[in-house]
């Protein structure tokens, strides 16, 4: 657990003391409730850090995090306050920031996950979550988990989506039913999009130029290409040439199911573009 700050004097273990909440069922249709749950799961899947609060210890701090089927797994020092709280089965909550300004709050009992961090990450990678959330696996670290029994999702104002830099204490969160949350599936492409886009632009710049150039070698009139957004159905790029920057939409043959499918889809597109250019 990182550097800690004090929390409220009452030490409450529920999220009602953190933000004002309203039951999602009171505000939206069944479809909207399902969408909220899916968005909550996507925020968690895309999270790499979380703000862990230990109300009984009156402390909080940022920790490394990865999603495990809707439960946040947290990386903390084995001799730290978070691990001690987990061994005692203390109640806690985590705040997970989303890419578009969301705030996901998950509360429940903190526990220690058996096994080494390397073993746990290997298991998660086998599920298709191939983007490594932790740069290094060091000695003296433990993996903790929150046994989730409360879920609240705070959404940014419509005019501030993607631009929120600080959470407001006046935000009203949508409380999501546990069963709906558990049954929802995250959009892993949306969750990993920032990392995947960065990978494409830094490691596969030449291939991006070939895509926007119709399979031709990135020479001549194409000065460069830059991927700007990615979803299950395609990706948006900027094609840069002598006349300026031009938007290009690449549509996938099939919707992507998980991050590893992006590489397979791009290989098909490049092979097809290469045959067309011949």
C-alpha cells in the first residue's frame, strides 16, 4: 500500500459515507441497468491502480490492481497495513478511475489471495487478459482481494466525459445490484484500448502506415499514421501526407472479443491490403 492518508472519524465501511447513492433500478430501464453494470465491469477491467481505503485503520493509499472476474486484486507489501487488514478480514473499499472520468467504488471484506503474484498473473493471462498490469513482480509483495458486496458507479457529467481530472464529493453514484454486476461481461477492448493504441503507435507504426495506404509500403506520399481510437468493431487513424492529416476508419471483419484477437485481425487486414496493392 502506498503512502496513506487519514479517513473519516466514523470509520464507516460502506460507500454511503463516500458518495451520495441512488439505486440504479430507481433511475433507469432494465437495459440501462445492464449497461451500467457492463460499464462498471469495463472500468474495473481497465484499471491498473486503485485507491484503497481501510476505514477501521483510518488509512488510504494507491495500490496496483487487476480485475479478476469482477473482483479487484490488489498488490501490497506483505508487511504493510493493507496485508495486515486482509489477514484480519477487515472491511474496505476501493475507488477505481475509468478512462472516461468514471469512478467505480467497490466495497467488501479484504482477504489474502493464495499463491504467488506470478502464478496469479499467469492464470489471468490464460483468460485472455494479456496486457500485463504490473511492470515487475518483486519479493515481499502479496495479492489481496476485495470480496465485493457493494457496487457504486459514478459517471462524469455528459459535457466532461474523458476530461474529468478530479472526482467531486457531490457526485451521485448509481448503486448496482450484485447479481446484475456479477452477470455482466466487461468490454475488454474498451478496457485495454489506451494500452493497445499506445502499443500500435509505438511498436507497429509501419503497419499502421500500410493500413492507411492500402497495403503499399509506407514510402512516397504517406508521412505517417497514428491510431487515435479503438473499439470492438474497428479503429480510427490519422493518415498524414503532404496535404495534411486525414481521418481513416478501419472496419474489422469480425468484432473483437478480447485483446489477443486484435493481432489476428490486423494480420488478416494487412494480408488482404497487400494482395490488393499487388
